[in-house]
C-alpha cells in the first residue's frame, strides 16, 4: 500500500533512515518499505510512503514513534493499482479490463 502523508515539520535524514530500518510500536516492529519526499510547504512536508502490510493506524503510529504528527493521510495505491485522484473517501469505481488484469497477475490468477 502506498500513502501520501503530510507531516508537521521537516525530519532529518537520520529520522528517515529510522523509518526505513524500523521502529518499535506497542504491537511490534514496523517500518516503511520506501519513503520519497514529495514537497515542502511552510511548516509541513509531504512524503509518499510504502508499507508491506497495513495494521491499524500504522502510518500515523510510525511517524509518531519518531516525534512527528501526521496532518493529512491519503491512500493512493493498493498493490499494483493506483487509485484515481478524484476518488472520494468511501467512494468506489468499477475496474476496467486493464485494472482487473493487474489484480489477477498480482495474486497469480489466470486472466480471462
């Protein structure tokens, strides 16, 4: 899963490395598979982060473990499927043949 995350502040490279190496949460170790800085706007910084698994509020808890507060969080990709930018929270859309094929390949199903 990939998320677009806006946090308050600007983490150092050391802090970002901690997020990639792993932090200890109350339910075990957690880390991001990838972090890419997207933009900086005043007192906020936006990142694209990738998680291998998604436990309850994990993105927020990982950032909090190193002292940063998430001010905005948006899921932008499930596995190989990038979500439409105009898809509102709780919304849905029908998958076309290309998306269905990507999903089938991701879970090793034969395509129709």
